[in-house]
C-alpha cells in the first residue's frame, strides 16, 4: 500500500471516529440511539419497506425490528401493510416523528462548514471519488447497494463534451457535473450489472 493510500485511510478513520461520536451525542439529545435516529430520518424523507430499510442501513432485520419497535412505542413511526405486497410492511413517520426529524441536523455543523468551505470543484471531485469508493465496496459485497447514480439505469457518465456538465440523467433528461452525483436518489432505477460496470469504468477513466 502506497503512502498516499495510508494517509487517505487515516483521514477516513479520523472522520469515522468523529462521525460516530457525533451520532451518539445528537441521538442522545433526542432520546434515541444512532440507529433509531437514522431510521427516523430515513422514513421522514420517504416511507420505506422494512426489508429495504434494513438493506440501506446495513443492519439485520432483527436489529431493524428492535429500532422500529422502540420508535413505535415513542409514537414516532408506525407500520402498515405495503399496498404492493400484503406480506411486506412499510415503515412511515408519524406527525410527531416528522416534527422531531426536522429538528435533527443532517450532519454536525462543523462538518457542514468544512465542506462548504471547499471550492466548488473540490467538492465535486470529492463527491466523485466517494461515489467510486462506495461502488467498489458494493461490488466487493462489503456494503449493500444504494440508490446512487453509479447503480442507476438512467445514469450516463461522460456522454457530453461540456467539461462542466459531462454526465446525463435520463430520468430528467438533463446534463450535470460531478457535483450533481447522487448517493441516495428517490428516482433511482437499478441498472443491470453490465450498465453499472460500464458506468463505473467510464466515471473512473474520465476525469
């Protein structure tokens, strides 16, 4: 492993340690644990099937069930039948849960300020690199597939000659740049393995 890779790993470790500690502090302020906080903010944005939610969070069905049960007892979420599959359960937020989720920060303020302080090109480049790292982990089956551009049927990387907006989203039929890459998109449609592999190769090779 090269020295640059070691430095990157050290940086990621330090950020991860800070993030975990911050999650505990934020969740504690709202009388939740980190997993409950993540479940609440996810379903506040969009109701999710229990099985999909567990996959997105990278936790077992049993762990998810415990978290949902705790949130249910607090009156923050509720479970209902999935209209498309009577055997499945949808998790949705209650009014009280939505109110609480709105008060929970997306990220620690110092992290938001640090990212906002980067130049636009640096933020876009960072997002591109993180997308590629996440996709590599998904291909290694280390983390679950997420609703990101690199795994989306609509994503076409580097099909335009404009260096500022080289990519294309077929869903909205619009060009965009690295800063517009999404890691969790509600309009995501899972690509075939061939499409996802092509997307990763093209995004990695051209930059």
